[in-house]
């Protein structure tokens, strides 16, 4: 069965772009491409409670503008029937965004039959992919889907304008990772527990993203047969995939989905004031990169004891208090209003004055 999310694709970090893909587990790459389509169908399938609406929601590439408008209206009604944060509501919201982009694309073609308008973004699992410009690529790039190198001169490639997910043109329709911007928006706050590991058994010994089997066994295994008692020990080569733990999400990944990138972990900073970079998966790295400059953590609420043991925090809190009082003064001063000092003082980080 064709992947649901694959059929609704619109037709026509620290060092994340320079990070090297995995090279230590070569045996895993041979089976990865065979497993990828099956795992995509499983992980991104329509929720069971929405199957009765599937014929109205999931549209093929031949869908007309009226079909898309009807599907969008149905999604707007269904999204109110499910609780916030539920799997069904998340699926409907993502699907609604993709339907709207498909509708916008059809409208653009209708308004510009000559095809001179700039190419619209292609929407896949929340990603907004745009064609990469050759002159903008200055460093070695790797595909976030197949981990292969992207030769900018020879190969067409796309990049997500929201999370910087890079992908070959040939891999575009096979992407299985939901956009990190969508995940961060739905989660609202970073994970608050330190490495909330559930174990390989909880993951059914499969990669948390692409679902290929994960094992700790060696590449060669002795077969247990009656011949062994005669001194004959046949050796059989078995599949082997290196297992890598993401310190942020607590899930295990294969080398294709986890490149051993490192990043400070919000939970370790909140609880232990520990900024040591830890190894995280590609999906977690992209999410953390998006949250880096966002005021999503209220440290005084989550761990007020830190202000007792870390003197720098106390000093920063005092400075922010002074800025807050200065804001009241500058708001009332007519000269400050005329000079627009408030705009220059806060800039994009206006939350510092709160």
C-alpha cells in the first residue's frame, strides 16, 4: 500500500550541514533502502479513527481544485473533534498544511499559464522544500535521507526552508522524517527529562525513525547445528547494524539517522547546569537548532534552586529587572518615544524587557 503521506506530496545547528554521514556500519546501508518504504508506511499511516474519512482526505495527484477545497474544509471541521496533542489532531493539522500548499500551487499555475512564476515550495511531511542554488553551496553537503554526498554541480537537491533538511531530488518523495519545525511547534517546550530512555525492547529492537532492525551482535555468528558436535562449525554472516543512543530523545537510532552530532541538552542545563554537548540524532539536532534562540524555557519556574548556586544567574536576573524598570521610563519619556529608543534597545529579543 502506498504511503499516505507520500501520496499527498505537492507536485511540482551546529555544523549540521558539514557533518559527515556514518561510515562505521557499512553492512547496515545495504538493507536500509529496502526497509525504508515499509517503515514510512507504518510510521506515517493515517490514524485508525480517521480511516472512515480516508476517501475524502487522501487525494491523488490528479485531484482538482474543488476536491482540494472540500478536503481542506473537512480537515478544518475534523480538527475540532479531537483533543489537542492527540495523534489524530497532529495528523490532520499536517495534512491540512499540505493540502493548502497543493491548492496554492494549482492557483498559481492557473494565474500564470506561461510558467514564468517562481517555482513553489514542495511540501513533504511538513517540510517546505525549495530548489537549492548552486552558488549558495560553499561546503560539502550530505543528503539527510540516504546520507550520500550531494554533488551540487551534477545533482539537483532541495533544502527545507524551516529546518534546513537537505535531500537529493531522487530522495525527495521518500523522506520519512517529519519537519523539525512541525515537531517543535507541536511539542511547544523541549523535553524536560534527562535522556528518557525506554530501551531497545521498548522500541522492538528497531530504529526509532526508519524502523530497520538494530542488533548488538557481531557480523559473524556460529550456527548451532548437530554438526557442531563433530567439530564442524559452519559460520553464517548475519545482518548487523550499529546502535546509537540519542541523549535528547532517549531513543536508539541506526547510523543513517544518527550521525553522532553533538549538542547541549536542555534537560541537563535545567537540572544540572551542564552545557556539555552530547550525541544526538539528526532529527533532535535540527529541533534543538530551531530552539536555540527561542525563549521557551522558564528557568526560574523549572529549577529556582539554580539561582542560589549559580551567581551569574542572580546577576543576570538583576540586570533584567533593571531593564524592565528602564522600559517603563522610556515608554513615558516623550523624547525617547520620538527617538524610538525602545525599538533599538530590545530589537528581536524583546522578551528580555519582560
